[in-house]
């Protein structure tokens, strides 16, 4: 067991994948000597060389397009998009090529590309640096979308993503990069939670709170606060947005009878809306109250001065829990 920050756990996971498979190649802006804006690739170019940790021009479409071609030739590229809002020049490559090639070739081709990207807010930055674009990409068939919430998951999920035969969008909660946690680096493959399976982090009986990425810590803090008033919340880390593990969530909701979904992204057309609809279909006769959603507002991401009013906090989560319990 080792203790490390979430960002450094991703570094360690990348290093383990590169040690294990010489086909793993990293690509991105300033990821080599600088080690990336958040220093996630720090030291990797020094150890693996410029042929495997490649500093690219400022051209996201070129990065993803090149990675797609390399994947078709047998490599397993891992692209870093410097900030979440910089991904949009590459959307054409991601949506029309990367996500479609397996279906277009009737399964004869695979494009095992991982696109790493910091996501969410909480770092005092502005639009293009603090957005949550997961719903945009989850809508694209052929593309997997995952996000770790702990150092342990960050270490293993990045390796599982690299091993996937399908392209994976790997969203890293940027305000959690420096939060430390225990990482069991010695697990056997069969002991690691599957990449697309949700996990119950805290058992409870009164309501289920589902979160992913940066809001998992918020959900756990809200559950701890609620427990002081005698309310027992079950907290589920969704981990994978596409595909979505509705089975684990439904099993929880069938026990508690209530569901609150927490995300940083706007609730309008968000991942929480999809989960709410699926739970309503599966658990209609178990639900004691309407599903509650907590998230950002349907506006462009605000300036840092008012960021705290945009992002969901404990009060908004507990208010949603109260509404669910009052129904």
C-alpha cells in the first residue's frame, strides 16, 4: 500500500503501463520536459525518451488525429488535452473518426486511444479551464467516458483505459489532483474493480447519493454531515459515465427508496438526467420520492470570484436530500 496524491497516482499508472507495454506512447502539449500543466507526466520523458513522451504543437485536432493513425498501426497512444475547454478543436476527430472506426470496419479495426483531460472547476480559473463536458462525449456511441475520484482508482483506471480496445475519454477531477489517498499497487488483475462498475463507498438506509469525479468527496462529506442529524446516506461512486452501471445504483435505490445525483456539470441534459431516467424506469415501484439532481447551472462557467456560487456544495446536496425525505 502506498500513499500518493491523485495526480501522482495517474503518473504512476502511466509509468506502469509504459513499463509493461512498449506500444504505449504519450502525446500532448508541454507534457515532456515541463511534465504537463498539472505535472502529471513529470519525469516520464526523462525515463522513456522523446519517442514515447512526445511534446506536440498546440493543435488538439492534430494530436487526436495522429493518435488515431498510430492506434491503427498497433500503438496505444495516450493523449493529454491541456484543459477541458481546449478539446473542442478535436471534436471532429473524436466523434467522426475515433468513435466510429470499429463500427465502420465491422469490428476489424480497433483504435485503443486514451484522451486524458482535466475536468471540473474549483481551481479559481475561468471558462475553457473549468468545464465539465462529459455529457457531450457520453452521447457519442463507440466512446467510453470514465472518471476516477480517488488516488487508488486513478492508478488502476488509467491502466485499464489504456488496455481497452475502445477509445476512452479519461476525465481527471482537477481540483482533486493534490488530494492524497492509499493506493494498493500490488493487486492482482482479478482483484481490481472493473473499469465500468460503480462502487458503494458508504452504506446507508435513508437515501442513495450518486456522484462521480470531483463530487464524490462532496457526497461523502454531505453523508457525514447528515449522519450527525441521524440520516444515513448511501454514497455510490459512479466511476464510469459511459457505459453507466445502472445495476449497482438500482440495487441501492431499491433498498433506500430515494436517489440524489450530484455532478458539477449543469443538470440540464446532464449525466445525472440520464441516470435519473434509467432509475425511474427500473425502480419506479421502489421510489418513495422524485429523483433529485444537484449540479451546476445552465450558464457559461463563471469567473473565479463567483465560482463558489456556481459549484454545488454541501448545503445544496443536503437540501436535495431533505426534499427527497420530505416527499
